[in-house]
C-alpha cells in the first residue's frame, strides 16, 4: 500500500479523485460535496449512517457519513471515479505530546466558541423580553420598599447583569462530530478488491448501473437490488432484482418472490448467467390473476 498525503487527496485539480475511507470492509464518504456529486452525477446512493450533533440517532434523520455497499465501492474504483484509502495506521497510533497539546488547545477553543454563541443567544433572548423582566424586577424592589432603586433600574442594567452572571457549564456542551477529519493526516492507498469482480452479483450491479439506473440494496424487500427510475428521494423503486445461480428456480420460491413484488407494487426481475457464456440474462415475471 502506498502512503498518500491527505492534503494531496483533497486537492481539487486535474488529477483529483474523490476518496473513500475504508471502514468495516467497505467505502465510506465523509465529504458532503463528494456525496452530492456521487448521487447527482453518478447515481450512487449509499446509506446515511451518521448522527446529527444535537439529536440522537434516527433512521429518518440520519447524517453523514455515507456507507456504500461493496458493489458501489468497487464500481467507483473500477470506473476510475474514486480511490479507496485506509487511515487506520495514522489515526489509531498514539499521538505525540505536541499533537496531543495542539488537539487539547483546539478542543478548548471550540468549547469557548460554544460558550460565546450560547451567551449571545442568552442576551438576545433577554433583549426580546427585557420589558417583562424589567417590570418584574421593579415590582420586586417596590415590595421591598426600594423605590429609588426601582426607578433607577434601566433595561441596559438588566442586560448587563445577565451578561455578568452568565456561566458556561462544560457538562452542557455539545460534543462535535465532524465528518471530515479536522487535522492533517496521511492515508494509505488500498489496492485489495472489496468484492469479487467476476461474481454474478457485482456484474449485475455494474450492468444495471451502466444502463443509467439508480440501483440500491434490496434487503428490505428480500431481493438483491432495487431499481429506481430516478433518485430514490423522488421515486419509488420500480423493480426488485433477484440473482439466480442458474435459470432453474423452484416453484415455491418463484411464487413467493413474485407475490412479494406484487404486494410491494414492483416488477420482479430474475438475473442469471447464460449457459453459453458470461452474459447476464434478465427475465421479468408478472403475476397474472386468472379471474380477471
């Protein structure tokens, strides 16, 4: 494996290729611009698996990074659209005292920025309700017989009091979960194939993708792939694709797969390899109701 500079990988120029980070045996995308290019230009969808900073994990509100399937990762590499890199050796080694101190200073600066933002919001909220706050403080002073202090109380003094009494508790700080790594680091080019290029599943995926389709994982429908006529955010899947090792299929399995596609309102496609060669053959099966 070759060692590559992180800054070189991210340099957008003539030789730029987006990079995928190797995690859990497949490629991950941490950069928003890269993901939008993959989705809009190259019809690669993946799955958002990250968590928003201010919320817990939710399948309906997931965030970066994006986990690609092994077929998607291998396709991008084979098409020359991306390179796969491993950062484990660099990011998992023990930091030097200098790097640790730099990180701690940077972390303290980010906490201070949170404190400044929270204080500014607190002051804006005080200004928004300063009349009510001022009225309440004056009434309290009048009940205590401090009429002179109540008369001298001004809006600016109330705001200044809030600013002077503001304290930022680190226990209430938000923990930042940045997508791209914040610091300079190196990565190693990963050259080992992620999946078997000669496998029928990968060949089917690449063939469908080359036909201009959006192709995603079909596990949710008991299939190998789902085919969409457009971006899955805008369209429902039109076909489920089931890969067969041979053209022969057991009747009960045929019935179950086709009925599943009917219930999901999709067409059922079986993909298998032609007997005389490595050509991929597709066969669409439709459910026919004899009573109609």
